[in-house]
């Protein structure tokens, strides 16, 4: 009997998080309030407050869900054993090349900017940073396992910086651009690390 109620609560939380993401993307994070999110989601304010009593809890869950979905996408990437192609497949997920990853990056940037005002978002921001660092370190390890650890760490930082820069540039382009120039740059960096 408790399982359906739990599923309903999880679905309601996700529905509200989607409303938060839509508001952030359309009007900015400053427009996110319990009342505005309730209206966007088509629920009563009291109903929303039953699930998320405060704006902070609503933002926290929305950020955590965004991170969880991105992580799941990366983890479910099929690897072929062709290390350069696998590296590119993994890194594609953190670039705003698809509607989901674009929306996630836009929302993530807004949440990072909000962290000084809402300190509860800082752990999620930090977790995102650490997971991307771990991804880049894993990719460098996959591409150049023979390098000494200090050099791999430096290569991972360089790769992370490149991915961040490419992601920001891609956000400035129309959503329907193919981003092929960014993928060419990534292929070049992957080949350089591998060499």
C-alpha cells in the first residue's frame, strides 16, 4: 500500500522540479517562488508546500534531480573499447548538444549563481564539480594509463577547463546548432592526450 503513495510523491516532486527548470530557463532564477512554481505546475500552493515547505527545499531537490539525471545518462553510455570514441561519447553528455543537456546546463549555471544566497545549494554545486572532475580523470586514465599520476591530474584539469569553455560557447549559439566545431576540438584534445 505504501509503494504507490511513494511513487506518487516521487512523480509529484519531479513534476515540480520540471516547473522550476522551466521558470529558470524562461524568466531566471529570481522568478522562482513557491507561488510561481505552483502556478507553473498547475497545483495549489498548499499542495506544493506539503511536498516542499520552502523555496530552498524546492531548489535543492531540483538541482539534485538535474545532477542525478546527468549522472545516469553518463553511466548508461555504452562503451565499445575504442578509447577515443568512448571518451568522446562520455564527454558529449556534458556539452549542451541535446535539449536535455542544454536545459541542465542553463539551470545549473543559474543554481551556481544562486549558491551564495542559498548556501544549501553549495553541496550540490560542489558535488557536480567533483563528479565532472572524476569523469575527466577517468577519461584521461582511459586514454593515457601509463602517465604518472601528477601528469594525469594536470591533463584532467585541462580537459575539464576545455569542456567548460566549450559548453559556455555552445550555450551562446542557437539551440539547433550542431556543435560540430566543439566536437572537433574535443577530438583533437582526446587525440593529444592519447598520443
